[in-house]
C-alpha cells in the first residue's frame, strides 16, 4: 500500500513498521528499537543511509526529518526486488565486458590443478546492484546486497585481489561495510571526513545464500576440471592492512560454514602469509588467545 503523505519524525503508524521491516530485510540495522512502528532517529538514520545508497540524497546531507512519499516508494521497490531475486539469486557473467585490468601482469593464468583455495573479502564500500559498476574490481566474483552473483574473471585468471594469495586462489567480494568484529562498531573501517560516518551492516539472507552458492560453484567447477579446492581464507591472513576483511559475520556465515560443509581448512590457528594476521578468537572460538 503506497504512502499518501510524508511521515514526520515521531509518527506512530502501521506503515512505519512496514518500512522498518523492509529496511531490516535490506540489511540496514535498527539495533535499539527494531520494527516498533514509531518513527524515531534510529529509523530515520537507516532510511537516510538507504537514500544515499539509492542516490536520492547526497552523502553529506543531514539525517532526514521525515519519510517522503517518493522515499517510501523507493523502499517498497527495493524490497520488492529483494523478494523477487532472493529465492533463486541471479547470475551475471561480465567476463567479456571489461578489459581485465586487475589481472596479474607477471603471471596472468594458473593451471586448474594449481587452484587450491577461496579468499573471502568485504568491499568496505557499496558497489550496488548494477553489474557494470563491478568492472574495475580485481576479483573473480562479486556478491551484491540483493544476492546477485557477478562473475568478472575466469577461475584460472590470476587477479590482484589478495597479495601473496593471488597465485592459487579465487576471490569473492561481498558488497557492503561490515565490522571487523560484529557488534563492535569501533572495528568498522571508516572513510575520511567529510564522508559521513558509517553504521555497520548486517548480512542479508539473500547475500549470504548467494555467497555460499558461489563457494559451492567454485568447488564444483574446479573439481570438474581436475583440480581440488582444499582451503578457504579471509583476506586478513595475507595483509596486515586488511584486519577487518571480511569481518566476523561473513567469516562465520560463509567461511566457517564452508569448512563444515566441504571439509575445507583455513590453515589453522597460527596460519598467515606475507604480512597477514591469523584468524582471531573473536571470529572463531576454536582459536583461543588469538588477538583481533
Ligand atoms: Zn579484501
């Protein structure tokens, strides 16, 4: 049911609850009050983030003071799109649509038998739902907030996504900004001012499901070509500058899930390469004493 006039701050209305439920489904957070039907600062902040992402508001604008008719319609559309793609996901093959600038110059390809592992990343930005926006990202697969899977490179292309891991791994970038440790907003990477301060995102079910399906697709495709994926790693393990990459939420929902589901290894408690950091206890309770 569309909104007929703007909802002002302080409104108590069943429609406010609908908007709150849609924002939660889209991955925005309402940590204190949830979908309570009351239009307060928490909901307006999440709604403001939505407007920025939809390019309906400039990033430097202040928090909106009401939900407009157009804004509510945009939330409804985004939710309808989510509902439409969530059960099946959507696959976009972009491999022939960009110049592959992110491919390694010294070693552009690997053999199937040399492909051993998957590396998980968070974009720490919002690339969004248009596949062409991903063309400059040096990664094999992107997973959008609405659960789209965007393939950018062949599985045997070596691309520059994870430093010393590049020559035997396939990368998956999960779109959004996520705390290094879920529930600890101080571990969220923040851009320099005047960019607005970010609030950590959740992992929508459609995005998680698409990321898991992508892991399975990689394992199956490598196996069909005579190779074997044996490991899954967080980018953090190969770079000290990627402490929060991909963060505990993605690691637990996708990385540890893949270990349980397919018998993959993360290298173990002390494993890291190059300047990377081992997996912390806050991500995996098996690794007692490992610092964030
Ligand atoms: Zn990364």
